[in-house]
């Protein structure tokens, strides 16, 4: 008897386009992380100016590919 994996990955209620725009325009301030409820890393991004831009670029790529997760572990997809 095979056991089937019935857990379906949930989609976040946060808006994908809003996330991309927040990251693009205000990513160095960590605003996109505050938007999804990741307060701790948002503060770190704010204090380091988005990891001197590197962290912001990485987050933008992760968001654009649909792999960024909110604070509850749900992916933010279009």
C-alpha cells in the first residue's frame, strides 16, 4: 500500500506584484520583508541597507521566481 502525499503547498495572501515593486524600489530598506511579516530580517536589511544591495538583489530574484515565502512559510506567487 502506497502512502500519497496529500499536502498541497499553500499560496500566500500577499500580492506578488506589490512584493516585486516594494523590493525593487524600497528593497534596501527591507520594506518588502516588513510587508510579509518578517520583521527581524526587515530590521537587519534596514540597518545594512539591504546587505549593501546584495541581499536586495537576491531577494528580488527569489521573489521573481516565485520562491519567496511569507512569515508563515507560504510562497508568494503570481
